[in-house]
C-alpha cells in the first residue's frame, strides 16, 4: 500500500466521517444532558454539569494515555471496534437512568469510547499519509469538522 492521500482517499474520507460522528455524539450529549438533569432529576446549577463533564474528561484522558499502546500492541482496527463497543450501553443507561449516577457512568463509557475511536482514527489517518501529506491531512480533517460544526450550529 502506498502512503499517499490520493491513493487512500476513500479510506481517509471514511476516517474523517468517523471523527465527525464522534464529535456529533458528544455534541448531542452536551445539548441533551443539561435538559435531562433539570427536567427528570431536578438538578440545577453547576454541580451536575461538573460531575458528568469530569467523568467524561477523566476517563477520556486516561484512555487516551493507553490508546496508542493498545493500537501498537493489538492493531488499529481492534481498538477502534472496542471503542464502538463501549458506546453500546451509553444511550440505554441514559434512557433508563433511575439516578444521575447512571448518567455519570454513561459519560465514563462515552469518554472511553471517544478516546479509543478518536485517537485511533487520528492514528489511522496518519498511517495513510506520508510525511509530505500530514499537514494537508490535518488541514482537511480540521476544515471538514469546523464546517460541520458551523453547519450544525
């Protein structure tokens, strides 16, 4: 396999789409959870926001630390698939949450999910591009994600 963007355009495009889905899932969560906290659990103020954001951030940071090592040891695809598997219970935990703790647990899983998926797809994009294409690759990814964020807003 040649490591050039042009030769790997289809795979690169798929990886950009995966990154967009990851960001979209987190964006939806940031919109829905404050409403859920207030309407279903009677939580107001910033304490509940801190709880789920901290749970997400800590789990994402810890898993980011391991994502590269896991990808090198087991391969990119298995780590990416594992990331998707962590996402399966997230909507169910939120839908059936009898307490805010379930929502916080869902955010721990979502942090692990996003870390494994996001970090792995970034590594996969780097794998597809040679050194001359890395700047162009990151420019394409960032431009696409910014455009999607602007469009969604």
